[in-house]
């Protein structure tokens, strides 16, 4: 197990076992995957609807960085508008946007609203993310996520909804 995974596993026992996160009015499931990568953090996110899998993936990305998502207080909000010809790359862009806000502005942001539409030439995402500046006295930080990787990145429709597999470079 990598040092990043070891420290994250010590910080929270569900890191390698999986968890269910709450947000945007419903339960958003995701499971951290130990056997997919040795140096990074991997997770699988699911949702009955496309927006739900995007929300679950966003929460898993933030939960990789912060132990308790409910420690993030929604005092600041940002509008997110993205477009991409490929649906899976739209998810990639969305997660990268959350990492960008953390790196460039020191903000931990969780999704509040999210709408995905198919349009001519691809897909669009419009949403609002809310949160606050990183406060080490209140946010128990786990590992620093540097980027989403394209290695084994998946977004697929399943008989029960949607499934994404994401590996984060830490």
C-alpha cells in the first residue's frame, strides 16, 4: 500500500472499505478501491441518474482530501459551466475543476446543484458548488489530490444506472 493510502487509511477506517456520503438531498454512493492502483487513490461511484454519479464522484474526490465532508461549511459558492464532446471527459473536467479550486483558491467545494444536458456537438454541465477556504483547525486533511488521471478512467451506463471508475493522482 502506498504511503498516501496508508496515511489515509489510518486517518479513516472506511478509506479502503468504502463509504456512503450524503449530499444534495440524497445518498451518493462511492467505494474506494484498494486493488486498482498502488500509488494513487481509486474509487467507483454509482448513481441511478447521470447527475448522481457526477455528484458521487465529486464527493469521493473531496473525501479523498478531507476526512469529514460535513466539516465543509457552505459559505462561498461558485458557478461551474463546462462543455465537452465526450460525456466521460465532461466528468473528468468537472473533477479537475474541483481540484483547481482547491489548488488555486484554497477552496473545498462540494456540489449543490448540477444539470447535464446533451447538446449539438457534445454535452454541457451547469452547476453550483459550495464550500469554504481550507481551515486546518476544522478540516482534517487526508492526502493532497494533484489531478484526475485518464488511466482506467470509466463512465458507463449500466442496467441499474451509471457507474464511474476514477483514479486520483495524490
